[in-house]
């Protein structure tokens, strides 16, 4: 059993004492009457659970996501729920919050439920959940809805700002904050009206190491008046904080588990079967750094990519990158590590022609290269948000159509898709599977013509063959073949990222730029990702990876380059999408529990 | 039945966000229109209407996603409002948006907010075009033109609306559905 | 000046411009609008000047295209009238946009004009999403370009991507608003209370009176001509 520093938090005997104190606390602390919509949420009597579910079943569109005979949440208890991505943990939180089914269509919690405490919720995407003109307004929002009196509101807002270190941000608009700041505001805002139940849905998914640790610390300091339920795919971050740990098993039951040792990614053994990729490699791959069978870091006499003295900034702002120099050898994987805002994404922006550097030069294969976003690029760029990469509406079309037709295309006019068979006139589309290339010269109106839905069949024999084969092989290897007809947006985070890599594999470009590929992935998906990267390494692809996770980089890269300066919010990455109440019209295969919830 | 007509909070937010996006996206089309309008008018005064359909998309895309009474009107209005704020058309946008939205809304109203098939969307787009023409009639003194011109204009407007707004919304909506965005309301 | 007042006054400025077809009325009301802007946000003066300059370019195009391609009699005069009106209209719209504070307007609308909080906060949420959406749109475009060798992906693909994410974001915002009690039936209080007072009424009346007076003056002078085209 885990024996942590916070003894009293775990020993049940002393917990009762803590709970007594907590029960008296809120009554004294709340100076103002709070009218809440739920029936009066008093601090529960010690021993009485804050929430009790009996014979419950959480159902979405006829499918049971979570079920059990009895689930109890004690007052002041801190619970961590883990499980593979897409398994329904987030939906469970929505139900606990009372947001289903009114605000979560198709989701219902059946069974008996006792206890409807006042609730605060924090979601994964820091920006999507903030909806007020300024931080001050955001903090006051829950209080306004509860009808607090003005002076009490002002006092509480000041208190929250002090407690969460938001003092200087009062007048800022939420969309201008950094991810870490925004998430702190979200947490503070949720706690504002002193709810009895706090629900956090993968709150760290978008934060780098430092911001994540900060948030966990704030959650720890927040006290015991409320019961907390945190859903996360990585139990390590919450190991010190949690009292109880449940895992959502494939059979939809919530199993109590021992709290994992704080440290890197403890992968429960039973998670292995969720992902076909993991099966052969088993647990061995997770712990070690670069596996022994990886090609040795080549000693590049010639580099395939060289960056010299790159300096860049946005507008007239300060320099985000200063004199960065980097060499990437053929077949080498180099990782660029640094905290949010240190300019990592800026490197890619410069390489792909989005941002003009203030100084510096690039060499590709020894020859000088000037990025131009209107011309074919020697890079295949997989962005931070996997959905941005998708152009087609089926997974199959994605991996079949890989990437650009390569550097053969000339400047003006539209490069044709390499596998589009007979040349198609500009204004027709042969079906949803193939994008129609708009001729970038003339301002043509976008007449859409016939051809609904179906992915384009391989109507062209020979020209397609070049690209189909590697794509399909990659898809098989990454365990995506079963998802062929699914729309890429309906896949789970891990599947989306692997699909990105599968189509990148079918490319002709030999340099792959990966932006935070490990964002928001649970342990199993991350292992699968690392295996996919290993495969790419084996194929001799050169990769430049950006990440804020040094452990991940150590495991997948030959070399790690650190960038230091933590700058302001400029250039903050766009958040990956969270799993939504997605509907997949297509019937789901049984193994698809890891797909989008 | 009633629950299909009642707007949820999520609907209102989605309306605001999508309509705002449309309003911004229209900006690009606005400048293209200004450029192309002249030469088309030279061919025939009626033909400029072939381009207008894109601006009725507030009244077709929004109802596809939110199948409730008022979606077309509100969608078109909000989008027009945002467009008005950022382009030179300013206030006129709102007025035209109101009329165009009313046209689309009339079609959905006529179906009792129960039919959400392709022909309905085509009709909604066409109706927006026709209503828009009527407003133009008064605003731009079409009485001076002949009936033939009117016919060409009306047909162009209706066709443009049907294709660039109705069909476009249908295609876009289907694409979004496949991507996991479910329309809310309707007969749900 | 309250946002609501500014809004109402601008409506009163724009209507005459829309409905007039002479050389004096549009610029006159543009001047009035400019005055209103300067009262409300004097620091915006240079921006207005810049906008008016830009509007000249557009007005020129209006003039040119009407001069060359218009129907009806006396194209020269009509072109000039339309150009002047277009310039004034752009100016009034710009003046409104520059003087506007959307957050403040929504706050007042909810408290004074009884706008439903669900609608008000939904609009706030949209205002918050837009800037990031713009950046996201650019990023999608960039990623697609690199993937497709420099050309652009079809509009439909980009639109679906952007809108799907926008809708998801909106749904999240709605959940967050609801989770913090927006839909609760309990009476609501306000962190930034505003109230409509006598001074506001006075300002509104004065502004509207100015509008009406100006119109009356123009009519009396025979300068005003009603017309759309």
C-alpha cells in the first residue's frame, strides 16, 4: 500500500476528525447567504456520503459507459478516476455535475442517486470554458448567478485572486492568458461559490510540467470543504493528492485501485489489452529510453536540415527565439524541449514559411532553403492539434492520400494530388474522399457538385499504387485499419495522432516536424505513439519533435535540445480538442471503447 | 414536440459562435463581390445576383445545426451584425440580414419546423434571395428597369441563394455531421 | 455616455443617411456621428481619420463602377451621390465600431434592456472564442498548405475543421456557464451594476433631438432629398 507523506489524509480514523473540522468550516466561512438552485446543500453529517449512487448505469446512445451497484463519495474525499481515453470518464463527471442530459445530449444516468451538492467543474481546454469579458468577471460569475451581494462578491474575488496568484490579471480578457493562467482562472472561478463538490476533467492535459504541478498544488491547498473528483489519464501527477483511486475498467465498472507511486507513468497491467499495438511489445517498451533496437544515432557528416542563428519574434514584440542553431542528421530524431512560451512552436512557424525570421538561415540537404508557404515544402508537418492536419473525411482517405505530391510540382497553378488518376477539371469533385484543389490564381466561386459521402474508391489504378501501399501498411501497423470508414474527427485522441503519423509515413518528404505529439494521451495511447515513432525511425525518417515533456523526449529522440526562456502568452499553443459528445453515426466495433466518447 | 422548439443554452452559444464565424468569413467574399460586381453588371444588370447567395448562409447553415424556430432569422442577423461591424457595409448589413433571414425563416416556418431535407434548404436559400431582391427593388429603384430584367434578377438571386446558401449549407452540415457535430432540435 | 445611448444615437444617425440621396445629408450626419464618437471616446479620433481616408478609396470605386456601369439617367450625378453616401455610411459605421465597447453594451443590455442572461453570456462566450478562432483558422490554412504542397485545401474541408472545433468549443462554454449556475432560477446579482439614470435619459434625448433637428434643418433648407437610389 502506498504510504505517503500526508498520513492523515489516508488514515480513515483521522479522516473523520478532518471531516468534522471541514463540516464546521464552511458554515463559519460563508458570510453571505448563497441562494443555490439545488436543494439546500449543507455540509453533510460526518459519515454521510456527499454522493451515493446505487444500481447506477451511465448510458449514452444506448451504450453503457459506467455501471455499478454502489459508488460512494465521502465528504472532503479526494478521488482520482483513471482509464483509457474515450472510455467514458469525462461523461461520468458530466453526470455527477448534473449537466446530463440537459447539457450533454444523449447522456443519462440511471439508477438511484442521493446527494446533490453544489458543484464546480473544470474542463480540459482552458479557453473553451471561460466566457466572460475579464478575469474579474469570470471569478464573479458563479457568485452573480447565486445572487451574492456586491460587496461580498468583491471581497471574494479579491480573496480568490490572492489565493490563486491572479492579482495582476484582473482586467485581462481570458483569451489573452497563457494556458496555465487560464486554467488557474477556471479553477478559481469554479471554486468561487464554495461548492461542495469539485469535478476536474483532465485539467492538466494542456499544461506543461510546471503549470501542471502548480495546478495540483492549488488543488491540494484548496482544503477539505468540498469533495473532489479528478479524472485524468495519468495518475502520477495526482498521486500525492488523492485519497482514493478508481480505474474505469473495460467492462464499465469502477474498480478501486491502489494509488500509484508518484513518478513516471505507472501503467496498470490491464490497460494493455485496450490497444492492439501494445500487445506484442508488452510493458517492456514503456520504461526504457530509446529501445536497444533503434538505429544508432547517425553521426551526420551531412545534415538533412540545418538551422543557423535563427532569431524570430512576432510583430514588433520581443524576440521569442534568439540565435537558435540546430542540425538534424538523416534518420536522426531530435527533440526540442522547453516550457510553454519558450518559442518552440515558433521554430516550426519559421520553417514552414508562416513567420519570417528576423535573422538566420536554413539549409536543407546542404542547399540554402527559403521557406515559402505557397510552394511545396521539404517537410511534413504534423501540428499540435491533430484535427488541423485532416483534410479528408475518412481515415482511409487520410492514409491513402498521405501528403503532398512532393517537390515535383511547379510554382503557379494547383499541384494535383498524386493519386487523382485522370486529371480532373478544377470545378468538380469526385466525391468526399478527394479534396478539390482550388486553383490559387483565379478567384473561383466554390461550386460544389455531386458526390455525397462516400470515400473515393481507388478508381485510378496505377498512379494510386505508389501511395496506397505505404499508407495502408502504416495504418495496419498502427492499428487503424478497422477505423477506415470513420471520420477522423470521431476517433480518440490517440487514434487521431496515429492517423496523422500514418499519413505522414506515406509522404515523400523525408523530414517530419512533430508538434507536441504526446499531448493529452493516456498511457496506452502514448506507448502506441512511441511505437509508431520507433517505426518511423526504423524507416529512416528524420524527425524534429517539439515537446514540453522531457521524459517523453528522452525516450523517443536521439538528441535533445533545450530552449529556455519562458516568455509571455504570445504564441501559446492552441489546445487540442477534448473528447466531445460525439455521435459516430457508424456502428461501433466492440473494441472501440477507446474511441471518442 | 415542444421540447424540439425550445432553445437550449448550448444552442444559443453555438449560434453566436458559428454566426460570428460566418460574418467574418463573409468579409473575404465581400471584397470579391465588389470587384466582380461591376463587370457582371456590364453584361447584364441582373447577373450580379449570381454572387449574392453566399450571404444568405446565416439563414441556412445555422438552421441545419440548430433546428428550432428562429434559427434562420437569428443566425442571419447575428452574422450580418458581425459583418456590419467589420466591413464598410456597416448598418446596411443588418437591414439586409434581417430581410434575408426572414425569407429563410419563412420557408422553415412553412414546413412547421418539421422538415429538414435538402429541398427545404434549397428553398430557404432561394427565398432569402427573393426577399433580398424585394428589398433591393425599393432601395435601388428597380421600377425603372423592365420586367425582363426583374425576371433575370429574381431567377439569379433565387438560384444563387439555393446553391450558394442552400446547397452549401447542406454539404457543410453533412460534413459536420460526419465529423461528429450533431444537429440539435428538429424532431429529436 | 452609456453604450446603449451610443447605440441608439447611431441608429438615429444612420437612418437618414440610408434614406437620403443628396450631397449634404450624409456628410452632415457623419459629422454628428463623429461628434458622438469624440464625446464618448476622444482617443479614437486618429482611427476615425484613418477610416475615413480608407473609405475614400471605397467611395471612389463605388463612383467608378456606377459611372461606368449604371442604368438609368444622369449617371454622373447618381455616381457622385452614391459615392458620397457610401463614404458617409462607411464613416458612420466606422465611428460606431470605434466607439463601441461590446462587453459594456452587453452588460447594459442585460441589466437595463432586459436582455436574457443566457443570450448575453452566450454572446460573451462567442466574443471570447473569436480571436482564438481567427488564429486557428490561419493555422489550419498553414497546415493544409504544407500538407498539400503549397496550394490551398478546399474551402469545405477547412470550414468543416474550423466549425467543428468552434461548435465543440461552444458546447464546452455552455456547459461551463451552466455548471456555474447560469440557468438557475434564483434571482441574479451583478458584479458591474449599471442603472439608467436621469443623466442618461438627458443625453439620449439631447442626442436624438440633435438628430431630428439636423434633419429638420436640412429639410427646411431644401437640401434633403429622400430616396434610396
